[in-house]
């Protein structure tokens, strides 16, 4: 019986996702995030699905029908741990290239 409800829920999600369109910048943002993700190649497909769902959720919450690169970034930030998210937001807001580079190096060392 549980499988029946899961199928129904999956059908609702796929209908909702079908109503959304993706612009080219959003698609490029997903591709870039995957290229830079420090995960095994076998997990890239799963990560793509998670990023796609997160971006679509941001788009739907905003009441829009087109997923943008900003939605991808907001979805990515929403899926990060709070401490990492605050470091990323701080580095981006200061617009200091050295601070961004330092954060990138720090995150690479944490792998």
C-alpha cells in the first residue's frame, strides 16, 4: 500500500517539475557545480538530482516558472551546512578575490 502512495507522490512531483523551464545559465550553473564538486564520478548523477530539486524548490517558492542560475545558487546554499553557508555568503558579499580563494583552499583541505 505504501508503494501506491509513493507512486502518486512521484507523479505529482514530476508534473510540477514538467511545468518549470530551465534557462541556459541555470543549466550551465548546475554543470559547473558538478564539475567542481569533490565527489566520486558515480555520485554525480545523484548530486545533479539533488541540485535540480533544490533549484526547482526555490523557483516554486518564488512563484516563477523558469529556473535561473540564481535559483541554482540559492538551492545550493540551502543544502549546505549552516557554518559553511555563512562562510560562503560572507566571502561573496565582501567581493574580495583573496577571501574567496582562501575559502576555496580551506574547503579543499576539508575533503
